C-alpha cells in the first residue's frame, strides 16, 4: 500500500479511536454523577415521582439493566447513528443538535478566520518594525493569549456597546450580532498563533531561499507574501485543528455571555438539567469536529510542507 494511503488510514483510525474514547469516558463520567437518572428524566427531585413512575422510566430507558449491558446498548445505538432522545427537550438528540450546530460552527469559523488575520498582521508588523515593534508585538500576544473569555467579553461590551454604542451587547440576527462574540474568541487564539508565527517568520526571513530571492531582485513585499509567510504559517496551520476544537469548547462561555444560541449554550443547559443523552451527543459532535479538523490540518500541513510529505511517502 502506498505510503500516503497508509498514512491517511492511520489518521482515519485515530479519528475513530478518539470518538470511541470520548463516548466511553462521557458514558461512565455521567454515571458517576450523584443522583438517580430516572428521577432526573422525570424532572428532578422537585417532581416527587412515585416508585411506580420511576420503575417505568428505568424500564423504558434500560436503566434497570446491568451497567455493561447499558454500555454495549449505548455503543450499538451510536454505531447506527442513533444519539437517543433528549430528556429535557423531548425530541431526538440529533434534531436538537442540528438546530444549534450551524450557529456554533459559524461562530467558530468566523473566530478562526479573524484570529488568523490578527495573528498575521501583528506578526508581520512586529518582525518588520524593528526592536520596539518586536517588544510591543510580543507583549500584546502574551497578554492576548492569557486573557479569559468572560473578562474579555465584559470589556468589549463595555467599550463597543455601552460606551461607543456601535455594536449590540447581545447576539442579534445579522452580521453585527456575531462581531463581539467572534472577537472575544479570536483575540486569545490570535495571541497563541501570533507567538508561533512570529518566531517562524523571523527564521524564514533569515533562510537561504530568501537571500536567493533578494539576489534575484525580488521586492521585499513579494518575498514576504510569496516565500516567508508561507513557511512561517506551517506551524500555525498545524495548530488550527486544536484551535477549532478549543473555539467550540470556548463557545460554552461566550454563547452564554452574549445570549447566543448554539451548542455551548445547549450543553450548559443540558448539564444543569442532567440531560445525559443530550450532553453525550454534544460531546461526541464536538469530538468529531475536533478530530476531523485535525485530520484536515494534517493533510494541509502535508501539502504545504515538503518535509512532512517526504516522511509520509
């Protein structure tokens, strides 16, 4: 089998393993939460459900079966693509996730593009601007990477909504409603990407191929966009899969602060209501998005970097 196909099959096998591990850990972790799942399905302790109602729910959802049987039944449903029924929403989990998935993916993609734009601009300015620009750029990236989402969201709302009055403080339909949530998630990520890109950019600018391009008479602008930026972006491209996963998990906080619909807000609500099947379904979708994006970035990294391509031949 050619090396590329073997490499691709190994990556695909890794995706399946991560999904199985996420499903297994989520299943057993949720079973460790104190409380009776049957009581949670009937509305929690406040419902004051009787023994007969609890027994009926346990029988209906298979909670009266041994844990190993429940686990195998659960895996069998997942293999068939059945995520179960949401206890709190009283609808299939797949439908509930489908209603929220588009909003979260849109927010994550906008944040990733914005983070890349901020990281490229800051890294290019700090590398080409001398020592002072280098120090300022390094400091800004460090601060941006350390800022927590909830604090940054509060500052952006105070400045852009309450002081300037140019952007809504909550997420509303239309392009303006996504600006502050995307900026909140993009700035910390831009700090991480910028730190990686700036060091790589400086190394690329001192490489022999840049010296050769200068000797051929190419302009500094052409050298930067055609040669150095491409090589400097390789490590950051490899981080984009992780970055996408972190953006979706970070949506739990951002979607709650800006009252925006999406998987993060639904996950927070499902945990509060002990909706086990919905929590499991959202965790699996997030794990699937993370692993698929990691696979895509691995393929892109291989296409961009000849050294990776040579190793996987």
